[in-house]
């Protein structure tokens, strides 16, 4: 097992928290000016990218250069792609729900119905309520979920086959996310598909190819930390939390509650795997 620079990593936790907070505060200022808090969805992927880059710079004299570069590039590719996808959807080129995943509904313009419902409960200022409940909470989640991205960059010694397996799993995840999002966006551009259930392409094998892709991305990044037992112990909380969010939290569970109202969804759910890709039943 390779060594792990505990002291330097502890300092980096503060730097990464500042990076995540900075992205969220800048996004909050933009949202207040635009009068729409849905822009925070774009910041999710960018905040992870900022954490990865800040950690890469901070770990320059500590971790293995190859591993540092690998985990930073993989995180940035995932984060920037996700942010670009959600930004395009927000300009009206597609429709979605949540972080741009699932069958979705939503609107290309105006406030996201989720945030409108949340902020309608604000006891005082809607903006200050949004800052506490949305931006600071998401910043905390970015910091927590990004722990393997941070920890991997403080491992000394060369990468092993386990790290290579992690990169391969990440690639599988990116494939499912990217292709799934593209297939759904193309499906929704056809007016004839309005109100219909997307059951083509990757969506034939899983009801949530992009949630499954997210799952693979974060377990893949975690595997890159497994060259060090200490780093793996720190980073394992990330894929566990992300898996719970995707399957039990704001992902699959909430989306399917909405989708259950659509004609044909029960039949689609009956023949299609709920998460892991499987042949249609």
C-alpha cells in the first residue's frame, strides 16, 4: 500500500471547502441578479471541478503526479460536461428535471418548479432562505462527495491496476451519462413524443441510464484512492452518499413519483430495470 500525507490532506480540506463555497456564493449572486435560483444546478458540476483543480495545485509537492493529473482531469471532464448539459437545457434546447437526469419535465425559462415550491415556504427573505437551504447545503455536499478526488491526490507511489480499473469504471459511467442525456434530448425535440415515455436506446435497459452513469463515475473515482488504505477509508463516504442520493434521495425516487402519473409508465417500469442495466423483460 502507498503512503498518505495526512497533514497536507487536512490542510487541503479547508482549501477545498473554500473552493466549493466560492463557486456557490458566486452562483448565488448571479441567481439573485437574474431572479432565478435554478442556475445553481449548473454550479454543481463546476464546484467539483473547482475542488479538483484547487487540490491539484495544493498537492503539487505531495502526491503522485500521474494520479493527481488523472483524478483532476476525470473530475473536470465529468463536471464541465454536466454543467454544459444543464446550461443548454436551461436555454430551452431541452427539458429535464433535477440535475438534468431522468425523463423530466421542467421549463426552459423561468424558475424551476422544485425551487419555486421550496422557496414558497420561506419564513422570511426568499433569497436568504435559498442561500441557507440550497447553496450552502449543496456546497457542503460537494465538499463531502469530492473526498476521494481530494484524497487520491495525496497518495504517494505509482498507480496500480486498481486505479486503472477505477478509470475504466469512470469511463463506463461517462458513456451512460453522456449517451443517455443525448438520447433523451433528441427524443424530446420531436413534438410527436410529447407526453410519451422514453424507452429507446439505453433507456430500454435502465429507467435511469444517467443516474447509473453517475453511480459508476463516483465509484470509479473512489477506486483510484484504493491504492492507499487510509485514502480509501476517507473517500468511501463519497460513493455511498452519492448512491443513496441517486436511488433513495433526490434522484430516482422523486423522479419516478412524478413519472408515475404519465400514461404508459407502469408498463415501462414493468419491463425495464429500475437502475442497473439489464435486458428488457
